[in-house]
């Protein structure tokens, strides 16, 4: 009896610890805020519903990207298949690890579009409550699928921002445990239970008149760019080039991209030897306004986001741009892409005010 | 380092590991190192000077007391030591109160002698270990104890880390054996200790800290609330205080149990008490028994009190001769208890003198109540009568709690007035939970938590040891209970960003 007392039942103890940590991870995932819920749907579709070679173009970036491009419209316009992975305040650190993860998983795009709006934002500090980018940093952990990518991503944040985010980001139970009373369907089924015909885009039907960006082609002007974003943009470009993927850096229409910002981004792109398409330059802006009827009076819902009408127009423009500048296949008529036509029809029915004249 | 923090449990886990792999005869020394580390981590290394002062005084005075043959000299050493310890405690914890007192008197007597507010940071646990040290010295003086010859062992008795935050107030004779002997690892004992810690955390983090939201919502804005708002919140505070303090004790005793060191229990279902005297035998038991053994009995047995008693007996009869000195003695005791809880009038009144008043009144009127019971032929042993007495005791306690919740004594008076003045029972409704700072989910959690505490208390009162019972069940059941408890704390506990981790209420005393 005395001997029994002193013996530690290691197997029981280890089993208990294993069960505890298993439950802890499950509870953490359940309670963590699903800020990127919609984006998880896209990930789910991408990984589970589509063929690995389904998307020739990956659209990465911030909210400007998901407000500017609808893959369904691009497909309808040019037959090019794409998926919009953009999310609010998506950082280049996340983009790098997400692309690395997807490439490692065997997905192979032909072109990756990188929205560079984050480059201008200097005040990114993870770990700060109320910080503009805090949700984005956290969403990164949520949207990366493998634990290896999650850990690498958080380590990269720690390196970049000299902070300690490991426990806080990977096991954010302390932060989110009190969400138990507000759990919803999205928490139990974060991957969604419906197919999103927008394929990662957001079509907002609000309208706000804004002034167009003013660029005069003055090459002498420069501005400071976020060094972390620039570093990871260059790393991402390297990674994609090593994998034989073309890269296109873009700046979507807004009211603030001036010569200084344009020149600074252009400089980075020139250094990295990749194309930079700025939809605010006078030449491109003219095409958008004249050929695609993009209007700064009716096609935005705030000073830097296109609304549903603007999205439809820019998507069509961008589809044509990809068609003309990259050798991408037209998948229209292929049996595995037929569902995209159905998607487009559903999309048009969902937004009759946008698509009725098309 | 708060004892609900992850860092504390990391520290405990590491200390446990080192404790059980260390040589048996060196284990107590490891506990000493851990205790000093905990002390420094909790209040900084500068505070060590106060701790070392207490340890040094305790060690050398005890040896001197034991060595000295002359009873008068023994008494002098004891007296000086106690005065020095109390001066240290008063200087660190009550200076602010004494300056307030001095300013009030200078106002009253129109003396131009104002003192600014003085706030000195007191080291953690000083109120608790000071009483333990006084008790130890007194026991040595009485010849009930042999003084500890090893100053490091003495240091461990004073600084033993689990008891540093909120007690219990330990006696040397109660823990010296298990503290120094180097306890063997006992899996079942550690498991039981772990269960106790989880139960304590549940009481503290799920129930007490949720009730704290209710209490602070109303008592931080008493000007806006009256009537049933204050009444209900005061009852909520009564449960908060119990869940908080007993939860803390479960963590403390559980941690100590994991090391094999047995600490005295501090609670025995206090809200089941049928009188205030009984309440103080069930609530903060170690303080009650300390005060009884080191203040009340010595006072009543002193020559002066004995002669007063004799004179009173002669002049006014047996009853007065017996009761009046006790009432006077109790006045000192309750003033001490009140002051010990905090250097402010609200504590002196609400944790001290109000209890003295109720208990003394009970003593004086006991004969009258007996006659009333006889007259109405009340069965004082039936359930309903006992329940009535329990509810009466609880509500009597709540009167004092109004003052403890309030910012000051005067504020307590105002709150009591506002509670009586306004009749608004309709504010106690599910639709009005928002006014109490909680929502329906919090309410359900509080209710379930309190019912669980009630159930456990009833079973304990019936003599059942819940943990022992759980540990006698099959492993799956044990794990379900344990994991259920852990995840209840993790999910439903009140902690995290936006919440200022509240310390244990008794940690502030």
C-alpha cells in the first residue's frame, strides 16, 4: 500500500495532460474571435472544393483588394480563374507565410497579385489592444492552416516588432475566453456552410463621392514606407520567383495615392524587378473612367474603397489587363469551371442593381 | 505575483518538482528559498528588510525568553518584542490612519498641527506573519514551545510562501513537523491538493470576481442607488467575500498540501452559523482562535480583570460580575480585529465594533430571549427555528458589510440610510440585471456557482469529504470532475484584458 502511494502512474498522468491540452486547443479555437470568418470560407473552398490547379491568379492584399476585385466577374470577363484571399489590413508578413504554406501544399498559381497599400502604413504594432492592425495580426494566426506556419508567423512578428506574442497569439484564450456567452453559428462552423459566389470579394452598395488621387508625374517626390512590409514584400517576391510565379504589385483606386507614395512603391518594385500597376496614375485612371465608366462620384463607398459598382468595373478592367499582359488560359467552357458560370448568375441575381445592365 | 496568475502556478510547479527531487533533509531549505523568491517577486527586494526584521526578532527574542530564568525579565523581553512587532505593523499599515486621527483631533481641539497623508508600501503578508510571530513568542514565553534553534528554519516558519498572501494565521506547533521533515511524494495527496486548488480558483475567479462586478457597479456609485439595489448588492458582497476568501484559502491550503505541509483550516461553512459567536468560530477560524488565545483569555485572566470581576460580583451579582468584564474584554478584542482588517473607521466599525455590539447585546439579552422562547413555547431545535437563526445571523452580518463595501464610514451610513429610505423591490428583476453590471449569462453562472457551493457546504456540514469521495470514484469520473473544474475556471473565470486582476480581498488586510 505504501509502495503504491509513492508510485507515480505516469501513463495516467501523461494521458491526462494529453487530454487537457487537446481540449485546451479545441476550446481556444472555439472561443477565438472569428474575425476572418469569411476568409476561412475561401480557404475551405480553396483547399477542399477546388482542384489544386484551379486558380491561376491569387489576389492578396487588404480590404482595398476585396472591394476592388470579384474573381467571378474576372472569370466571366476573361476566363481567368482567380481567388481573392485579401482581408482587412492584411500584412505582408502574413501574405508571405500564407503563400509559403499554399505552395508547400502543392498549389501552383501562375500570377500572384500583391496589393501594396500596407506599405504606406507606418504605425503597425502587434499586441496592442485597440491597435488598428491588431485584428489583422491575430487573423493571420487563424487563417494559416498548419501549426508550423502559425508558429513561424508569430516568430516573425516577434522578430520584426521586438515583442513577445507567442502565447498571446497562438493561445489567445486569456483574451477571448469571455466570448462563451456570444458564440454563434460561425464559431461552431467557421468554414461556413454555403458557397460564397463572391469568392472572397465584398460588394458594398453604399455610395460616397470622393476626390480622385492627384498625381502629376513628379518623380522627385518620395515618402517613407513601412520597413517591415517592404522587407516581407521583397521576401514574398523572392519566394514566388523561386517558384516560377509572376508577381504583380498593384495600387487600387483611391483618393490619396499621390506622387510620393507612387514613386516610393515604384522604386521598391523596380529594385525587385516586378511590375507595378497603379490604378491612380493619370493614364490608367483615364482608361478606367473612359472605357469602364469608373466614377469617383458613384463608384466608391468611402475614400479608399470601391463599392459594388466600382468593383464590377475594376474587375472587368483587371481581367482584361491580366489577359493582355500575362499568358493565362481562358477556362471558359471547360467542364471543371462550369460552376463559375452558375456563380456569376447567382452573383448577378444577388446584386441586380449592379449587374442588370450587363 | 498574484496567486491566481499563471506565473504563480508555474512557480509552484517548479518548486514542487525541485522539492520532491531534492534530498529529504534539504527540502525545507528549498521551501525557504522559494518563499524568499515569492516574497521578492511579490513586493520587491527592498521589502525584505521588514521580513528579516520580523524573522530576526522572532528568532533572537524566543531564544532569550527561553534562556532567561527571571520571569520578570522574560515578560519584559516578550513585551518589548511584541511592541516592536506591532510598531512595525502600525508604521507600515496604519500610519495613514493615525495621521487622519491626529488631524481630526487637531481640528477638534483647534491645534495647528496638520499632517499630510502618508502612505508607505507594506510588504505582503505582514498582518498575518506578525500575528504568527507574536503567537510563537507567547507560546515560548508560556513554556508551551521550545524555541527553534536554526534561524533558517525560523525564517521558513515566518515566510512560508503559501500563507503569505492571506494567511491562515499559523501556529508554530501546528506546522513545524510537516514543514521541516521533508515530506515524501504522495500521488493521491498531490491529486487531492490539485482538486482543492481548482475548487478554490473556481470560487474566486468564477463566482467572487463576477459578484465583484455587481458590488462595484452599485457601491462605486452609491449616490445613484438606493433601496433594494443596496440590499441585494450587500448580500452579493457577502457571497463574494466568502467565495473570495475561502477560495483563496483553498488555493493556499491546496498548494501547501501538495508539499505535504498541513496548514490549519480557516473556514467551516460560516453562513450556517446560528449566532455571531458561532460565525467567528467558523469564519477566519485562525484569527478568531488567535485573538481568543493571545488577547481575550490573557486579558480576562489578568489580575486587573479578575479583581474588577470580583468587585462587580459583590456589588451587582453573579451575572454582571461575569458578563461585564467579558464585554469590556471583547471591546478590546473587537477593536483589535477591526483595526487589523484595515486602518480606517469603517473597518474598526464594520469588522470590529459592530460585532462587539451584537455579541455583547446577545450576552446581555440572552436571558430575555430564553424567556420569550419559553413563553411562546418555541421549539428551538426544529429546522425552521434554526433556519430563522441562520438567516438572522446572516442579515446581521450584512449590516456590517454595507460599511465594508462603502468608501468610508460616513459613506456607509449614507448607504444604509438610502437603503432604508427607498422601497423599490421591482428593481430586482432579470430585466434590470444591466443596472447591476451583469447580464443573464453572468446571473446564471453566479446562481449555479452559489448552488454548487451550497451543495458542497451541506455535504461538508454532514461530515462528507467531497474530495475524498471524488478520489474514491473511477478514473474517468475523477478526470471529468477535474477537467470540468479547470475548464470552468478557464472559460468562465473573470480575467484577461480589460479586467484588472482583482487581488484577494483578505490579501489587502
